[in-house]
C-alpha cells in the first residue's frame, strides 16, 4: 500500500525528481531507464550480429526477420530505396519506443528510483518529437531546397497564401506536438490506470490493464514510427 | 505536465547515440547479410537455370547421337544383307555355270567315247566278217570290195535298229 501510494504520488507529478546531475543537466529516472533500455538493445544487437552466419539461427534470425519485416512494411510507404535510407531513424524510433514502453511492465517500475518508463514522461516524448521535427525539416530542405520548402509552405494557390502560410507553419509544429502528446498520453494513462487498479486490489487486478499495456506499447511505438515515416515520405517526395 | 529541458535534451542525445550504435551493430551487418544472401540466391538460381539448359542441350545432343548411331547401324546391317544376298546369287550362278560346264564336258566325253567304241566295233566286225567270208568262200575277196560290203551291212543294221 505504501509503495502504490508513493507511485501514485510520483505519477501525479508527471516529472520525477533528478537523481543526479551531469554538468547542468538533470538525470531523472526516465533517463537512467532509457540508458538501461539502450544498453540492452545494444547488447542484444551486438551479440546477434557479432558472428553472422550465412544460415541464420537464434538472435540473428530474429534480427534479420525484424529488419525484413521493417523493409517489407515501409517499402509500401517510402519505396524500397528510401525505406533503406531511413531505416536507421525509423527502426531506431520503433525499437527505442517499444522497449521504453515495455520497461513499464518491469516489477517496481515507477516506484523504484531510476526505473520509470521513459515514454510516460512528456519531456522524453517531446525530445523524440523534436528529433522528428528537425529530421523532417532537414530532409525537406535537402530534397526541395529552401525555395522549394517555402513554396510548399505557400501552397499551390498564391492568391490565398496569406491564409495558407500560417496554417502550414502551424502544421509543421502541431505534428511533433501531437506525436509527443499521443505517446506520452497513452503510456502515462496506462501507467496511471495500472497504479489505480493496484491501489484497489494489488493482486491480479492490474494484470488486466497490463495485458492491454502490451498491446498499447506496441501500437504506440508503431504509430509514432508510421507517422514519422509518412512525414518523411512527404518531405522527400519529389514534386513535379 | 512541465517539460524538463534536461530530460528532453537527454532523450535527443540518447536517440542520436542509439541511431549510431544500431547502425554499426544492427542495420549495417544485417542489411549486408540480407543483400549478400539475396545475391547468392539470385546467383544460385541463375546457375541452376544455366545448368538445366546445359543438361537439356546435352540430352538433346545425346539423343541425336543415339539416333544417328541407330540409323548408321541400320544402314550397315542393310548393306551387309545386300552384300550377302549378292554373294549368294553370285555363288549360285557360278555353281550353276560350273555344273552346266561339267555336264557339257561329260556329255562330250560320252559322245566321243561312244563314237570311238562304235568305230572300234565296226572295224572289229568288218575284220571278223572278212575272215569268216574268206573262210566260207575259200578265196580271198578283194579287201576293198569287202570293206564296202561290210560297211553297207553295218549301216543297214544301224538303220534297222
């Protein structure tokens, strides 16, 4: 009961207190968890690709299957060439968000200092969304040039440019905002429901929500990646 | 719902670091492996196709060779049969000719012998007749007349026979 109360209290705040500082930057539980998740991903990938065999087995098989699944799915949206080009970005978003979401399933997550699902905090999701914003901006300007990008903001009809320019600029900012809030809301909400259910009856009851959490974690990671892919596709489409 | 700038900055840094790390440890090796395996499969399929075509070609070639050999064998057999037939005909013809020749020769011989025998008998009979007549008559008949008489007699006998 005490633990759930603490969890509830910290979850209510949203942001967690800094554990320690690196220079001027605060290191919170979300960040340490993220490091742990990253370390796990890196170790699994390192072990899986350390000694690659022509006939895959074990971890290598799983990694190859994942990459192939990624390629097959995103080739439909981006085409095979761009799917390959954006693979490091999109696949990393997916893997990082998925593992971050699932880190909330670990026992004591949210109550143990240093262990809190990173995506249940809006600062983390905002950081990821900022990455998307700048990536889309960069690839848009790289593909279409500054002038092309400005033309895109003006829209196809110069007569109503005065109306379209603010709307298009607003759209550029609402996209990452929606990305950040959607992910944060889904995971934070799920965590809150689990905590509330645990407060009602700590035995078995939260499991129902945690089962759904498995689904939500995957769906949210997928939606974030899919929307990023669509933004990138739009940014790098060659206009004729 | 305050945004903690430190957390956001760390999230960005973490993302960039993870992109780099995964690029080295995941995307590059796996993509290389997938591509090389794909290339290998393509190569294998191509070479299998080539081998198949090659086998097909060889099979056709061998079939043609067997066909040729069969035709050649048939031709040889036909030729041998023809030669045998010819030889047989030659031998038979030769044998017939030989037989005819031998028969003719034998007939000639017989005819000659017969003539000789007849002549001898004729002479013998004439001599005996002359001797007998001379004994009966008691005097010697002129040999020439006698000879004539006997010859006529023999002739008559021959004709009567």
